[in-house]
C-alpha cells in the first residue's frame, strides 16, 4: 500500500472526526441525563407518552455509542505511526543500516579518542 493524497487527508482529519463525535455526544449526554430524570420521576404519569421514553433511551444509547466510538478512534499521530513504523521496521535496507552505522561510529570514536602516551 502506498501513501496517497487520500490517505494523508484521512490521517490528517482523524482528530477532527474524533472531536466531532465528542462534542455532540457530551451535549446529548447532558440532555439524556435530564430527560432520563424526567422520565424516571414521571414513569407512571398519564401525560408521559411512550415515545418520550423511547426517545430518552435512544438518546442515551446514541450518546454512549458516540463516546465509545470516539474513544477507539486513533489520533492522527497514532494512525500515522501505525502506517509508517511497520513499513520502516520491515524494510531490509533499514535493518542493514544500523550495523554499518555502528561500525562507522566506532571507527570515528576511536579516531577521536585521545591517545595515551
């Protein structure tokens, strides 16, 4: 899989999607709590329609669902790391590079080390 402009776009807006889910879910949760209190206090009242009960429990369910989905959505940084790190770690050229760099750095350090007389 290659990095396309579309992939870069989706990685970039992942935080916005998460914020978009969290904002309304907080408002919906507050409304749901208030409506749930009203429904529970007036559970056997004659004027309280079944549709009010259904709407309240639906709002509670939607709010909880939004919180759960927003909680499991990765941030842009996590999503980028999930895509990039395995490509780098599994690249054979990158795996061979540290050995060569280690040898080069040891030789360079040996040259810099002061000589004892």
